[in-house]
């Protein structure tokens, strides 16, 4: 990532690439919210469930295409996913809100 983003955002993509669910969940605040595929998950237990369920259903690689900051704690990351999911390729926006050194909100959308 060439644009400066908080380290927690970089660590999110690193943990996701390793499929390290424990490391990934640890990046979120206790009351964090994740919205993906139209479903909202709240808190560490539901975020872990998202990672062990829907987020791990397919194998994929992620290429970060761009990063934009919208204020000090709001960051948009555009990424291309290639994998064995229907369609094989998707370009998604990861909308991060960072509070302190943790992710407090993440919305993933096309």
C-alpha cells in the first residue's frame, strides 16, 4: 500500500492473506462492526464466525489497487479478489474506520 494507512489496516490484509483468523480478529475493537454481503456482525464472536464461515468458504488472493484516506480514522481500500468463488474475480471496497489502534468498523462492498 503506497498511501499511508494505519498499521492495523495493513495488518488486516496480511492476516487475511495468511488466513490467520486469530490475528485478524485481534485487530478489531471489542464492539466492532463488520458489514459484508449485506450482513452485519457485531463483536469478536460474530466477527470470528464471519471469518470461519462466509469469509473462509472460498480460496482467494487479494491485490490492493488503491487506498484513500477520508479523515484521520477513515480509510477506503479498493482491492481485487481472484479465487474459486462464483465469477472468479471481484473488485471490492473495504471501508475501514479505525479507533486508536483497532478497527471499529469495516464495510466490504462491490
